């Protein structure tokens, strides 16, 4: 209880302080509101007195009435609650000029109602404070100012003058037209000026180059205004358009705010010149000011619209740029994700591939186990093919894949593809027919990528041909082109699907068991690769169940083949098996490293294994291997860093460094070369490929005896 009794005075004190703060805040708000009222009244009064200096048809009627713009801007910015300030300002202007109390009240009521109606319509239908944001809202503002709001003040004001005996009914139309035009031009010229300078959420500041340009621009506007309006030009020539380049400059380079400011400068110069009897409008006598203000109001609307369109286009360009950057960022993220995904998928595939090779070569593997090993091997190759397609389609479609062109003999391309696809063809009991031209057919291309095209076509034929079907491959010359076709007796292609067969993810009708497999990427990759070789690929089919044929046409090479420049020639040199080697295997995946080491030892090689970069470097320093089989994604030190360090300790006989990794992008190959690798192999790698590289290695003093 004591604790509660002590807390009461503290709570009461807090409430008291809180009430004091609220009272001070309310008092400050009231002061701000009062100051705002006072400023609006003063501005309205000063502008009104200045405008009435140009009155000609009646002391209370003028073609120049900026208070309309001030009133409309004030109510749009601060709310309709500012109407008393407009009423008071209008009353003071008229009572201090020539009006009676009643006529001054009537005119003040008309001016206030005009501002209230105009501000309400602008807020309701034209965007409020953002009324000049678009060309459409500028048009709505002009309609509201010219047709909806200003006729109210003109009608009530002229009626007050006539009823008060300060004007005659016979001149009412002239008075009404002058009044209406003065209010309309005041709204169109002054309201944008006030809203754009004061009403924007943040005033755009000019940097140094913009300040210099702004000074030059406004100087040009003022100079052309003085030249035109002060009578320096012949009055017989309509040269008013010469004032437009400056405000157009402002609209395009800066925006609406600077454009309407330039129009205001021209308007001030024009009013001053006309008032002093010079300039092109003087000859119109009483109508001079009407024509001047109409001209300026028209320029103001045109510049507002033009600047709005320019700003809209600028925003669209910015949105396009932002969208492009977002798309590029998303594309980079996609590439990084695919690279990571392929790496993570290829690592276990490499371990499985190596393990199946160990099992296949084991003398203890019986016939049933060997069948299981063959199944594992086929499915691993299939999964590796899917991973490669997934990564390749991303690189090909984004234009990041490059070709290593050289002279290629197409029969070797066919042989390599057939060798890779043979397990799938045999598993489905297909009959493979080869009809190859007897003479070598040479093209200038990338052996690996052309083999990939052929493999994709053969795989597609094997998958979509029922068990026991026929696949025919033909290679021939035709009209200066190399023609390679793959025809099958399979499911065929429906007519509606034929035009889109090379599109991404497009596939024929699939059964629920999805026995064909695949993701609809192979044909897309094949088409893009053929196009990169300046060739064409065409799909033909008589319809469902009628089989299909894919025809690839490539330009024949005009170069004469030389053995040193030939890739994939049937007579390429076969290296005799060399002596055993000292091999260092480095991979953080222990299954992959140990399995590969087992296979290498069976061939008589001396093998050391490390599972991270620092350990591998320490081991290599004392072991002095002939060959290093290195993964790239290693803990402690990347494969690239390890390769650079190993190159530093190379002796007279540099070791052969081979990257065996899940990273297979073009930039990965490039970075491997820069780090000092001799070869870059993408997992899963067959042991036969590793054996081929070791066999091709010249003899070294450190060879195991």
C-alpha cells in the first residue's frame, strides 16, 4: 500500500507535465496557423493591389488578377479551412480601392467561393497538391480553372458592382469577360508557380553544373523577353515565338517548376513594357493586357504539359533502368544459384561414378552385382546430363557461352555422341543405323559443343522412340553444307507442337510414369549451339506416331586440315600407356577422393590423398607429385589458391595440375587457366578420362619404378 501511495504523486506529476506539453503544442500550432493566415492575407492583399493597377474598364475589374492563383494554391496546400484568410484579403483589397462595404463583401464572397470550389475540384479530380504530375492532370486543372471555378467570381463580382451602382448593366459583358479572363490567367500562371515551389515534398536542389546552366537559361529567357517586349523588334513581324526556346529549354532540362518560373519572368517583363506603352501589344490599346495574359497563360499550360510529359518519360526511363538492373541482378543471382546447385549435385555424382568404377573393376563383383553397377552408371550419366543441360541452357540463353573453334571432322562428332548414348540406346533395344559419308567432312567448330548437339538429338530420339525402334543417323554434303540428320521411328511431333519444339521446356505429351524423363532443355540447347556455329536446325514430322527427323546444316570449312590443328580426327595420336605416376588427390568429399585413389592405385600409381588445401600444400612440398587432381571448392584454401602455391614449388619437371570440380561455367574455366591448371574437368568425370590424361603425360624422373 505504501508503494502505491508513493506512486500517485509521480503519476499526477507526469500527467500534469503531459498536459502542459499538449497545451504548449496546441499553442504552437495555433500560432503557426495564425501566422499562415496572416501571410496569406498579406500576399492576397499585395497581389490584389498590384493587379488593380492595370484596371481599365472599371476600377474593380482587371485583366491581371494573381490573387486567384494565390487563393487556389493556399487552399490546395493548407486545406479548405484557409477560406477566412481569402475572404478577409479580398474584402480589404476592394474596400481600400473604390468599393462600398456591401460590394466589397459581395466581391469577397465571390472570390472566396471561387477558391473553395476550385481547390475542392482540384483535390477531388486533379490530384490535389500533385495536380501537375501528369499531362492529364494539367488538362483537368485548366478545365477547372477556366470553366468551373473562375466563372463564379466573375458572375458574383459583376453582379455586386451593378447592384451597388458601381457599374452599368450595358457594360456587364465586357466586365464579366475581363474579370473571368483575369482570374483564369491568374490561376493558370500563379497557382503552378506557388504549388511547384512551395508544395513539393522536397525542393530539388541544383548541383554546380545545373546552377550554371540555370543561370544561363534564365538569362536567355530574360534577354529574349526584354528584346521582344521593349520594342526592339519590328512590330509588323510576329516574333513572339522567339521567347519560347528558353522556356522549352527549362521544361526539357529542368522541369515544370523552372518552366513556369521562366513564363513568370516573361509575364512580368511583358506587363511592365505594356504598362509603359512599349512592346507588340500596345497597339491593341485597352485589350493589350487581355491579349498578353491570354498569351502567357497559353504558354504556361503548354510548358506544364510538355514538362509533365518529359518527366513521365524520364520516370519511365528510370523505371526501365531500375527494372533492367533488377533483372540483371536476378540473372546474376540465378547464375550463382545454378553454379552452386550444379556444384552440389556434381560432387555426389562424382563420388557415385568413381565408386561404380571401383565396383566394376573388382574381381569379386558377380554378374547380378555387375548389372546393378551398370544401372548405377547409366542413371548417374543420365542425372549428370540433366545437370549439364540445366546449366548450359542458362549460359547459352544469356549469351555467356563461348566456342573454342577449330577444324572438326564430323564423323568423330557422331562417334563420340554414339559412344555416350549407346547405353541408353541398348537399354531400350533400339536399332541404330549409321550412314556416314566416306570422305571426311570438315567444319570450323567446337568439338565438345557439336558433340553435345549430336548427343542431345540422339538422346531425344532414344527417349521418344518405343522399345525396339529404329534410329538412323546420316552425314552427307549438300550444296556446300555439311548435313547431319537424326531420324527415328518414334512418337512423332504433333503439328501444333512442331513450330515450338525448340522452345524452352516444351515437350510432347507425357504419360503419368514420365518414362521419357528430361526437362525439355536438350533441344533448346542444341538449337542455340547450332546457331552459334552459323548453322540451322530443323524438325520434321508427319504427325503423331509417324516418327521425327532433326536436320542440322553447318557451313563446310574452307581451311585445309593439318594434323596439329585438327580436333577429333579419327587418326589422332593415341599415346601408349606410360609408367606409373606419383599422384596427389585433393577433394573435401572423402568418398570421391578415396574412390579415385583406389582406382589410381590399381593402375600401379603411387597416390596420396588430402581433404583440404593447407594439408595438400604441406603434403605436396615433401611428396613432389607428378600429377595433382584438385577440387576447386576446398576448405582452408581454394583449389585456385592451391594451384598457385603448387606452381611456386614446381621443379624442373612441372606437375600436371588437373581441376576436377563441380564448377563448370566459362568463368570457372578461365580462372582455372589463370591459376595454373593444365586441364579443367567437370564432375562427374569417368576414370577412363583420367587414365587418358595420365597416359599422355611424358615420362618424369619421379615416376614410380
